[in-house]
C-alpha cells in the first residue's frame, strides 16, 4: 500500500477495481494524494483537531499495473452458486462478448464487456477448456486479472443436443406466431440462446 | 442530449436486464443432460408462501408454493 506514481491516476469512482482482500480500516493510509489539499485547509483553520478521514481513505488503492506485461493471465470465473475458476493462471481466454468473440491475453487493456450466450474458451499451454455461458459480464483489469461473471456456465459435454434441437424448433415456431412485443422478445431470446447452444455443440 | 445508441430488442420490448439474463440462464438449464438438468433446476427452486391481508389481519396463508423463473 505504498504511495506510487500510479496512485495519482486513482479516481474516486474506481469502485470497479476494488479487490476482495481489504486490509483493516486502521491499516489504511490516512490521506491520499487527492485529499492533501483538504487536509492542508483543515489544518490551517482547525489546527487542534485531527482531520477527519474521507471516503477515499477507506478505499483500498487500485492494485498497481506492473511495468512489464505478466506472462500469464489470472482468470476468475464465478457463478452465483459456485466459483468455477478461482485465480487460475492461463495463457488466454476467449469470451463471447456482445460485440463478438474477444480474446484476452496478459497485458490486455482494462475492459468491461457485456457477454451474450456463447462459448468461453480457456487456453492453458496446449489444453483448451470450454464452457457455455448463459450471459454475464467480463471485467479485464490493467494488472492482467480477468473476472468473468455469468449466471450459468456448463462444460459443453453436459449439453443435450436433442433438447437443443427441440427447443430451437419450438422457439422458431413461437417467433412466427408471436403477437405482442414481449412474446416476440421472449421468442427471439429463445431462438438466440438455442442457436448459440447449437453452434457450441457443432463448432 | 441524444438518446443512447440502439437499445437491445428486449429492452425495447419492456424487459429488464435481470429478466433477460434469468430467462437465458433458465433456457440453458433446460437444455442440460439428465443428472445436471435436475440438479440445476432444483438448485434454482424458490419456496415461498403467500397470505393476503384483509382489515389488518392475514387470511389463512396459501399452500407453500415452489417455483423457478
């Protein structure tokens, strides 16, 4: 928790970078770069009282971006009921963002990507593990940590092809017979999800 | 100020993101192979009972309900 040059880039709204390993509040630095002006003004007008701590004093500082690109990417894949991958060191992950399949390598620029139903592939040496995600978000941090949060993530071999085909046919039929906006939206979502499942099974 | 660029079709139809992502997750759960499918569906079941109130007193609570989605 030393003050370093990157800390001047710390903005108060950087809640996205908060890490889970918070130190005790008594260990945190009492002032940050942004507060020194406030503390100087306080000491001028009320020299006998200690300046109060400001919200930024309670925030853990953003982890420093390493000066050389790390060789591995640390991936966390979490679901509401389970963490599938927890701080796993890998070479690359490919996430199914709404803007297309996005590859994340160590040293990737910090990104927040909304995910669509699709395949997540985790590449480690010569092995690739694939999970079908039902949707969620991927946060890539500047220090080569990728947090992927999804509601459902299943290995591809747990998907039943017959159920996928039946579902696809059923939702295509619902889409053509839908009348209200909401029915059309639900049928379209059904078609999208089942097509993505199909593509994951065959691709 | 200009409105946001193309809203997703589900938001244009009045659905919120939470409803959309829960719907997608349910569709995926229903396409799993057998032991995983029933585990997943059971995991997501919610048990609740509802009682309607009249004149400041609850009427008899309805049977325990259990649903998903």
